[in-house]
């Protein structure tokens, strides 16, 4: 289990970055349920528009019965890993970084 600070419904890279700075939010206990390896183009595309619809997010994420958030880790060489909890939706409803 890791702790992640999430930005809620971020519309851009800037909103993800500002919403996940230390002191900007409360770290949430998180379990990574899946890891996806993205190319730099895919990573940048996601981060430039986290609210864009992506079928590969639908039905994933949410909270478990112990109040722990479930997230997908988006990994890209040379980039910070992003944690996404779509809470069942098909967009980056909550996007965060490990603290």
C-alpha cells in the first residue's frame, strides 16, 4: 500500500501538478490494482487531458471496503508515475502522485 495525493477532476497537466503538491491535499492510502506502461506520447496525451474519455479506465478504481482507494499506475520511462482512480468512470476522475 502507498500514500497518494490526488487532484480531483484535473483538466490539465497544470491542475494535476498543483493538486498533487505536498500540502495541497490529504494523502490517501492506495492499492495499485494494475500497472500500465505508456509511451511518452501516450503519457503526455493523458496528462494534457486527464478528463478525456478512455475506454481502458471504465469500471476500474474506487474504494475498497476498508476505505482504501484502488488505482491504476501509469508508468513511462523517465517520467513520474501517475496514479489514476477513475472510480468506475472512463476518465481520470482522480489523478495523483505518490508521497
